[in-house]
């Protein structure tokens, strides 16, 4: 699985532990960097979702959110050109190998 980033700033933050630590604190920076590295080890998004269990939420707009600890969520969208759809017309996450991280939000 490959992750791209919605903005240069988001990419810089996620790929540079020091920047992530300044923005989110040490604990959440470590979780974020580790979660992204772990995600890229999977073949497709469905495999990652299975490991995440209750820490992933699939939204009606076909984006999905991954909990980064209890304080932040990371929002992803599929950017895979070869995505398959289920019979219900939803994304078949087993067919998705390319996602984009579009936001990291604080849980209020």
C-alpha cells in the first residue's frame, strides 16, 4: 500500500518526526509515524482495516478515518485508478493500494 499526502505541509509533518512532535506532542507523533509506516507494509487497504479493527471508520463519502490514539484522527481517500466497487456501489477496499492522507484532525 502507498500513501500520498494532500499538502506539502502534511507530508513534511508526517515524514519528519521532529515536526510531528512539535505539532502533536511526542506520544501522538510516535503513534502517527508508526501507524503510517505500518500501513505501507500491507498489500491493500482492506488488510490494514482488518488489523485496525475498531480504530477505523468508513464515511459515507468513501473517505475513512483512522484513530491516532484518543486525540487525533487521520482522514484518507482512495486515489487508486483501478478501484473496484462492491455490488452496493461502495469501494471494495481490498482493491485499493493507493490512498491519500488528506487531514489530521483533533478529536473534540
